[in-house]
C-alpha cells in the first residue's frame, strides 16, 4: 500500500487546511529551507493516505495526497493567516472523512495486549516531537482506520454537492452550499533545494524524492509498495535512513538502507544489527526477508568483513554495498560485487 502520513496542526491552522485542502510542515521560525523537513515531505506521493493530528483533540482523517510537494517562501501565501512559516506543502483531497477524531489516549496511551500492536511510529514521534510530517507503517494505518470507524459508527461524512469542510466544536463538518476557496499557493518544486554534495541529509532527501520514480534506482531500492525515511528504531532514537518494503509473490522484503557521506566504519555493522533486532521484534513477521543495504563513499575489506559477519549471524539476505559520489546534481551509485 502507499505510505500513510501524519501532519501536525493546531486550532488556528486546522480550519485553513480543511478549507483550502493542503498540508505542510514548518521549521518553526522563518527560513527558506530545512533539509530534514524537505526529506520528510519528499516521501509523499499522490494517493498516499493522510491523517491530521490536532493536539488536545486527536487524529482526524482520512485524506489523500493530491499533488507533488510544493515550496512556499516564509512570507508566502497564507503564512500570515497560519501564523507559521509553512514552507513545504502538498495538496490533499477528501477520502474517508470522519467527523470525530481518535483521541491520543485511544491511539497511543491505551496499550494493546501485545507490544507489537503498539503504534510505535506515533510513540516515537511524540517523544521526539520535531517532525511535522511523520510516517505510519501499513499495519499502523489500518489500526487507525479501524479506530476512526469505531468512534464514528454513523460512518464518514457524505460530501454531496458544493460545500466546504469546517472544524466546529471538535468535529469536522460539511458546510453544504458554501463553496470552498481554491488553493492559490506557490507551485515551485522543492527539488531545487537539494544539493547532494552537502552530505547525508541531502542525499536522503534526494533518495526520498526519487524512490519508485527513477528507474535507474530499481536495483538499489527494489519495487517499493511502502517506504519511509528516518525510521525510529528504539527508545534511544536511533533512526534508519530509509526503510523500504517490497512484496514478491505473496512474500515481503524489508530493505534497511543506511546512507553515509563518509567511508564505512566497523561500528556501522553493530548499528545495523540493532536495526535488524528492532525490525524483527516489532514490525517484520517470521516469513519476511530483511536485506541490509549500505550506501557509502568507500569501504575497506576489514569493514566489509565486519558487516558481512553481522548479516550472517542475524540470518538476513545477502548484504548489498553501494559506493556513491556526486555526479552533477545527482548521485552516481556503483554496486560492490
């Protein structure tokens, strides 16, 4: 399935998101670029599901991404009304719009019987609290959909005829007969802000933008049905640079992709081991394959041997190592065989 996303909003911005049907992220203070936020929103694709999280109320949805990511200058359209420099945005459209939210207690604090059923992506995002556009695993999104349906027994809103979405008394409502105002923001692509010569964050943003779009990446990234960047893997806040899910004849493969703008080091092998442990404990099933992938500037025989030892000990698929370097505005990848 596509990657689901959660956008953080407040009581001032949420009505504007509903009426003009867009979502976005902010660095908190006026600035034209923030590469971490850009990497997050670069993972969005048209058709991806979207939930909104409104503090003190809960999770609202379900919407769908309806455009490629856009960049808006800090003094651009609707910034004054929003009260925040929402510099990276996507258009959205209604999908299953439920009036009542799933509260944070229902989604996160009311713990299920099994630890694997905890919505870890939301827990880690809450602990860290720095990302306005977060990912959800497919099974986490399906649980959120079930919770939304449970707290809205009358089903989603019926969006019939001309009207607009509003937020009143804690619920999303359909105001029929009042046309929504069209989105009139900037249509510039934030891809122009990515410079892979500036290190791992820019490489991650470039990869997030191109995965599934660039045929030349297919050998490295496979055929994703879901992927995310900066995937939390434990309370220590270690994060996988990229996690990619493939499906092949009824079986699944997780590609754990670690990006380095430096030569590979022996400590990287133990870092990957911890990622594998977390993935097996909380996400992957016993039938899923795990394939570690290192993308580095260069690697020694000793470091490669240490990495291969971890992969053998953990019973994963064969290790992939890719050497990369900037080639104009894009990276060039060469697989080590």
